[in-house]
């Protein structure tokens, strides 16, 4: 698979490295507004070519070089220290510019968007590119859902692989956990609590949700970026497309009537295969959860209006 990466920062670097280590890419072009940075990342990644499971060509390049890519990961942009929505002003103009240039170069593959605020930026890429919505995917709450699995697992002293949990809505401050959907293996949380009440003596749902929401900021404050979670999240999407896995992930997709919502990108479980987004799933939420979803959708809609797209 030929992959293009827009943004050679901490996220772009780890996305590229993960794609190499998992043998997903045959050819990677890295782009950054700081050309020397993209060149340095490409050289550094090339130095490890002998250790990758499959050989892969890696180089820096311009937007105009992306026409032959199968998939492009958008992960450029400035990072806000308070709210991901604050990043919109600094990112929207650049995203519009390079999306047009990439499409004009002949690109007809898949966009996987990570740049924040990811739901709004994914919508912008969708509108500017003119692509079908199945070909434009936002990382959304895929990482938040993985974080939730870890937080629940640590709290209950079990493996994250045994936790099936979802974060819905915006990848941001208005995201929420639909607790009605959380399962431990094949048991819902209520059933699991009945059989292991001792594990729930200090289990506070609000605290778990807050820890999940804060997790990215806690990492950012300590090291200035998040890498490993998002690197694996993006490459799960890449692998699903490349290998036609038809795996169900929580990610940002264009809704068209699901949950009574339309014309916005927001996270819900989606099936990803060789055609990108192949199916969207509408969860059976409680009335309270539906209200929380509509609230987070209203936040996204408010910021979509600020894009000033035709």
C-alpha cells in the first residue's frame, strides 16, 4: 500500500513507523510545512529498513507527489493546551489548501484524518475533496475507546482485551461513555458486577469517564504529544482497508439519519473494509445517552458552521 502522511510531527512519525513495523506499507511519502523535518524523518525511518518485516520505500515529498497514494493520513497542525476545538482556527485554512492540491494531483484513495478538532476537520476534508463519505474517515473516538478499555481494565484488574467499551460523540470535551453498551467479555457491566461486587467498591463511572477524557491531556502535559495510542489506532484503520478486514471500530463517520442526526462527522461503531466505511451501526442507547449524543453533536455542528464552506 502506498501511503502519504501530511505532518511529520510526533503523530506522523509514529504512524509511519507503525505502518513499517506492521508491514502495511510498500511506499511512504512524508510531507511537512518544515521541509527539513520531513526529510529528516524519512531518512531516520529509512535507517531501520533492514529491520522491517517487508521492505518499504520512504521519502519526503510535496502535496503534488501524493496523486498515486492509496491512502493519506492527515495529522498536521498545532496542538492546543486546553481544548481541541481551539485548534480549528489555525488548521482549517491549511487543510483546505492541501486537500485541493492533493485531489488536483489525481489522488483518489482514502483520507484518514487525525488533525484536531478531528470531527470538524474530517467534515472539511470530505466537503473540499468532493469524495464519497465512505472514503473519508476520522480517527474520532477510536483512541478514546481504547483508553476507556484500559482505564476500566486497570480499575477492575482485568485485561483490556476482555473489555468492550465505547466512547461516543466528539473527540473532545463533550465526548461521553454510553455505559449501557459496556461489556466484560460477553457480560454487560451489571452482570459482571453481580458476580464480582468486590471489584466495584471503588468503581465510580463519572471518575472513569473523566480519567478517560483527561488521558490525552495528561500525556501531552508530560511529553508534549501523544503517539503510541494514536499510531496504533490509525494503523488499525489502514490494516482494515488494506486487508479487507471488515472490522468494527469506533471512528468518525458522516451520519445520514442515524440517531436522528445528519450532515456531520461524529463517532459511532463503523465497519471498515476495502471500500473504507462499509457500514455504520446505530447503538440502542438509553434516553439519557441519546440526549448526551445530541448535545455533543450540537457542539460539532456549531464548529462546522465556522468552516464557512460552500
